C-alpha cells in the first residue's frame, strides 16, 4: 500500500526549504519600532508530534516582539519572512541564502506596519506579498 503525501495550504511552494522554526529569533527589517522578534506560530502548517512548525521566505508567521520601542514590545503580531540564512534552491537551479533571518511586521489585512523595508527581500516573498515588494529597495 502506497502512502499518500499531504501538502499544506500555506507551504504549497514545492522545494523551498524552511529555514526558521517556532522559537527562532529573527530581525525585524522595517521601521515599525520593533528590532527583534520570536516566532511563536506558523498558521496553516500541520506537523508531526514533537516536530516544530517551520517557515520559509514569503510565509506568514505569528511573532512576539522581544526588543524595540515600549509601544510594540510584548505584542503579538503577524509577520512575513523576507530573508533566511539556510540556503534554498530555486527552480532555475540557483541557490540563495542571506546573512540573517528577517521578517516584516504586517497588519491583519496584510499591509506592512512600517513605511520602509531595510535590506534585500527574497523574490519569493515579493511575489506573494506585493505590498512588501513596493517598500523593498532591492529584491533578490
């Protein structure tokens, strides 16, 4: 009997390695006032027992702000992963990795909380989130 493979609705992009998981500390790459955040959940990802949910570039995550201005600290917020350290392979055969793991904080409706994005943004994130692509200075 052959096992059937299950694909998650959020991580339907086949072949993109997930580089940040629940509990990972990530840099916040916008000017919303947050500096560092911790990933607490990846919505829509179902995993095996005792396996942590993970996300890659372009994925939606739920974070709690650990460092930043007092107005944004200790707040739960949605964010989008825009960079990851772990190398991942693109369909054209090239491998991409960044110097850090970074996210951009967003509102419930998907608009960014900040008005600028510092550093490069992965092409996968820019394609899935056009509002983030508008604020990006460079897309890799």
